[in-house]
C-alpha cells in the first residue's frame, strides 16, 4: 500500500513563510524536514521545537483534534512520558489550506523494528493507565479505532483474504474469534488509537537499557474501547515484556483477546506499506500474535 500522495507540497520555504506571517519571533530559527508520513510533514524548528503540518485534507481535522485535546492529555500523562502538545497554533494562510501546529521537539527515536523490553512495558502500561479514563461526550469520533471489532470485520477479513499477508488464514481465525466475543461495554475512555512502535519513542536509560522517551502522533485520538491501545503489547514489546505489560494493566481475558485482534488489524495493515521498516515490524508482529 503506497503512502498517499501529498495534496499540498510542504517545504521549508512554505513553513518559513507561515512562521513569518503568524509567529515572527520563531521565523529566524533553522528549519529542516525530518518526516513526511501518511498524513503530516514534520519540520524541525531550531533545537527545541517542530512544526507539524497536514499534507492532505484527510489529516486536517486530526491536527485540530490534537490542538483541542492534547494539552489536557499531556497534563494527564506528564508524570510518565511527554507528548507533543502544541505550544503554538497556525491558521490557513498564504495558499496553505489547513491548520498547523508548533510542538515541542521530543527526545528519543522510534522503537521501530526493535521490540521493547520490560522497562518500556512498565512505562507504556503506566501511560495507558493514566490515559484510559472516561472521555467527555464531545471527544473526537474515529470510525476505525476503538470501535466494536465486528464493525471492522469486513475490512480486516477482506484484507487478509485478498492481500499478500503472511499466515493470513491464521490471522483471520484470531480476528473472527475475538470479533465474536462480547463488545466492550464500559464507558468510552480516551485512547491514543495508533500506539504502534513508530509512534513510541525510546532512548537509552542510565543503566544502559532502553526506556520510553515519548509517545507521539495523536491524530487518531478518540474515545472507546481501550483494547486498541493494548495491542501495543504485540506491536511494540517482546514476549517477556508483554507478560509484564498485561499484569500491569490487569486486562481480563476478553479485553486481551480484543487487543490481540487489534494487533492483527494494525500489523496486517503495516505489512501492506511500501516502507521496508513497516513491513519488517509487521512480520515480527504476525509471529508474536500467532506464536506467543
């Protein structure tokens, strides 16, 4: 699955012009594009900041969700990990059609292909414990994350039946079993929605191990079933760490099976990416889900 084409080309001259227009006190800081993903371009701004701009219309509302809700979420989880809450916001201007944000530049590098260990698991568990509290009625609606599994079955099972996904039949069986379980019946809680290892930043701990440094990309933030975030147990962690994570979050059997199904959904989607690192993570996740 190819990365969607940009609908607006975001480059350094455009970002510099937007800063001069709306945040002139920041306009003389050096700029460098550091990421261009499915939805957003991230431009580093000096040593301490970054600019986050949608590259296609589908992401425009997601940036606005981050601007509205991330300050509250950042305060809630600050004791465990920083998140990229906006320190400035930008409006459409100079031919650029969407809102954009200036955020803190956070430490660490994406966990990516490296499965996290126990130290990362403990911090991720503490993060989701702080995050997963009942959300207000006006929380963002996301039709593809934190929803009942049955509502996603057509999409996931079609992908597994028609796309080149390893061990697809086994993955489909895991999905069907979980989708047949009772749906989450608790209050809708805040969820990150996309807690895979490219949105989990790590760095080196004082003891030489790997620790959680930051959690980024809250574009899919929504309210609903917390199991979607617990899928990070397979997406991000190794087997020993996964046991630590489950014990810390105290997930019951049905919740854990729904989380495993979300790992099937996200992992199989990653395998269709045109990004080599995404596909490598997907292969690891498929093994973790089926052979644990």
